[in-house]
């Protein structure tokens, strides 16, 4: 919501100072950047990293391929699950 308000305010200021045509050029450029696959990938990666950092119970998975000497009877060996 804050991003929308800041964007709208910046658009208004640029639009009134540079004219309608320039405002539409700036707006189209911003939309192009916001909708690009690279931007979406970066945002998704950042969100995933932040979620993994603040997750109080990290996702774990059981290690399946262990030698008999590495197994402990009745216990599971877990490792961090990297999506």
C-alpha cells in the first residue's frame, strides 16, 4: 500500500512538471521493469530467502541413503530442505 502511494505521488509530481507525454513514458518504463521476468525472479528469490530466515521451524527432510554403520536405530537423521 505504501509503495502504491509513493508511486502515485511520484507519478503526479513527474506528470505535472514534465507534461502528460513524459508522464506516460515514465509510467510505461516503470511498468515494463515491474513486469519483467527478471524482476519477478529476483522478488520471488528475495521473498523465499526472507521466509526461510524468519521461519521459526525450518523445513527439514529425512536423509534416506545412509549406510548401515551411519544409521542409529529408532532415530531419523534430518537435513535442511532447500526447496
